[in-house]
C-alpha cells in the first residue's frame, strides 16, 4: 500500500498522486477537512466532500453514504492536516478513523506532528494518546522524507529513509544518495534478501551439523572415528567457505508480491530442513551398504578407544559428507523470488567448482596426500576401494543431488498448494463476516503491507519518473 504525506495543498497533492499512479484515474476522491467552526458538539468533526475527475466538488454528502464506499474501494480518500487533527480529538470515532487509516492515500497540509502521529497510528499506535480507544493498524511502515519537517515521521516509522543529506538524514536510519522515493524499493528488496539469506544459512548450518553428527555416530557403531584432517577439511574448506559466501547473492531487481516468512521456525523452513536431513541419512546408509558388493570387503571393527581412523567405512563416509555439503550449499541458496539466481554469486560458484574438483580428486586419486593426510584407504585388497566402486560412489552423489532437489521442490510447491487451499477456503467463508472490508477481501493478509501500487517499477511496469512535492513521503 502506498500513500503520499505532504505539506502541499490537497488539490495539488491529489493531482500529483494521479500522475504517479498512487490514485487511480477516473475514480472520485473523498476529501476529509476540518468542520467549520460553530457547529453543534454532536455534529461530524470533519467536513466531507467528494472531488470528481472533472474537478467538480460535491460538498453535500453524508458520512453514511460515502464512508462505506471508501471501505469498499469505490472512493479514494484524501485527508488534510486540520481534518486529521479533528479526527484525533477524543472521544475517538472509529467510524471515521478506520476509513482514514485503512484507505487514506493522500494526506495534505500535514504538520511534522501530524506526520509522526500518522506513522504511529499505522504502526503500533499513538505513543502519547490522551484517551484509550484510539485505533491502530499494526502495519510495518516505511517513510521517505526530504526535509527537517519529516524528522519525527522518519523516527516513528519502522523504516525511515532520508532523501537528502541535510537535517532529515540525522533522524533517519538510512540516507539515499538517489533523491527519489524509488529508493524504498531498494530498501525492501535488500531487507528481504538479507532475511532470506539468514534463513538459508541457518538451514545450511543445521543440516551440515546433522549430516556430520549422523556420520560420526555411524562410525561409532564400527568402533571407528574420522581423522583430524578429515574434520578440518570438511569444516574449514567446505562448510565455512560456503556459509560465508551464501550471503553475497544480491536481491532481485523486481520486488515480489509474496513476502518472506516471518520467523526461522516456520513451517516451510522446517519441512524443507527435515526433508534434506532425511535424504542425507538415507544416502549415507546407501553408500555404506554399497560396500558389501566389493568382493573382498569385510566390516572393520575398531578399538574401544576409537583410535582407528583409516578404514573403508571412514573413507566412504568422509567422501559422501564432502559431496553432501556442496549439495546443501546449492539447495539452500535458491534465489527466487527475493534473491538472484545462484550463478550470479560468482564467488560461491567458483568455490563450489573447486570443491567438486577436490572431491573428484580425493575420490579417484591414491597418493601421499589422500592416504597419509586424509587417512583414506587405497584401491587394493584387503581393505581398499576399487575404481569401479569409486565411480559408483560418484553416481550415488549425483542421484543424491537430484533427490535433494526434488525434495526441495516438492516441499515448496506442496506447501503452496496447501496455502492456496486455505485461501480458497477463506474466500468461501468471507461472506459470513460482518466487516465490509474483510468481506471484499481488501484486508486479506496477501494485500496488507504491499509496498507499491499495481503499476510500479517493482512489478515490472513503467511509472513516470515524477518527484513528489516537498515533504512528500511513501509509506
């Protein structure tokens, strides 16, 4: 949802809002201004009038007639600073405040205090409310300002972006070098990208820990232990590098309508993580089971003090673990819809290529480095791994990658189908609600918090490069 908050005249603000596609062309606008002095105490605190596309104004309208049209989206809503002050005088009238907060698009002649109060009402509520009962929307609000009179709103908003390097930049958490409200698109895109990167690194670290923990426990059942250099190579040259480079994937250029999940322990992330852990466990067992096809293979029985490091079992598990870490790096670095594709992260692609080459080298080479440093077995009996088995191990890793990818796609699209089913069920039940806004779907969770109108750069459509009037803001 986009709104303009400015100190200019309401007619000027409405005109610019039409040019910027913030207001829809051809739709009348309800104007809320302060009521004239001397009216009865029980009268409406604001004067209501309708501005038509041809410029004519109808001032003889009643709130019973126009307010439902505003809530239904049949009328746009513009509020002046004096009208805003009148609405905030106790006792509060939710019948008037709700249309202004939920559907207000243009706020004109707003003072610095008005702008600050509007940010608080749209967010967590007025911090200096004189009486209880003042409504709030609980939205996450972003504000762009270019002057000293925007400092209060920049501090009150969840995300404040200053469009100049003067007074407003002191109060705003962020300052844009580009003096345009389109900088808010970059802020939202970067925030979503960073949030998704945090989730994916969390998934990667947890899956890596479970893969290594299960591998170690498998070796304990044989009385074996992975070598020190094997742990060092896994942790330092695979996991650390991948986790460090995952955050360098840049945000997408177009802003998606869907928002990221709000917490780490959410159903999509947990389902994806559990499926990947299950695939990891299954393929570790498959790799160990495949060794029984080697003609001379006999299970290795280690010592109770776990001092046996060099065995075919440890070699297989070590190699499988290396491949699994690369697969997890690919699976948990998906780009769509908030990040660019994996191949745009050049550093991570180069690191993965080098890691795969090292894996292939370790898999097929038998030399001093693989046998002495990595404590891996050779090819010859009685405890070696023949070349044919090593090639089969590579095939197992390729199949592992395909199954992991299918599991991730299955969890993603499966949960989407569930969400669609829930949405369709909500649509079937919406006729039973008494709230006209909910009945029309205007405040469905997928609609709340949309940062831009339908015709915007974020949705791939063109918007004229118009600068807002002095003091204008985007929330």
